[in-house]
């Protein structure tokens, strides 16, 4: 059974940094496209960043240049380094694993950017 467990969320001041981690088990991690999504109150879930099986990345426009996604196929981990955080980055962040015909989600971790 697939399990995606996020960690690293919390409260941070504007301009600060956080690193989210997602531990993945129960699937063949190396063949899955991985990503981070977020959902703020009253808004739709949106793509933050994605990374392919061979390391190609893509980012939502609002986070380009500030966030970096990476993956460690040996450890079945995916990371999101978030720098220069803004109040509008406040949301629940979800880890995602997808392959044609199959997708899995974590339970989410709260990120709050506030002074």
C-alpha cells in the first residue's frame, strides 16, 4: 500500500526558509513522477513543483526562482526547499506521486508564513 508522509512544515517569518520532506513507501518510487501541490483556504489545489523520473523539474509561476524540488531515488524521498517565503505561500502542502493510471497523495503539512 502506498504511503506518502510529509514533514518539515511550520510557522516561518516572511523572507524565511523551510525544507519539506516526503518519505515514500509501498510503490516503485523510481518510476513515479513526484510533485508538491498546495491548497490555501478557499482556493483550489495548485501545482507547486514537479520532478520527473530522470530529474527534470517544473514549477508554478508564483514560486519560480524561490523554491527547488529534488528527489533521492536511493532513499525514496522527495524534497521541497522553499526560500524567500511570502505570506501568500501559506497553505497545506501535499506530496504527490503519479504514473499513468495511478496516483497517490500524502496527508499534507501546514506551512504558515507570518510575522
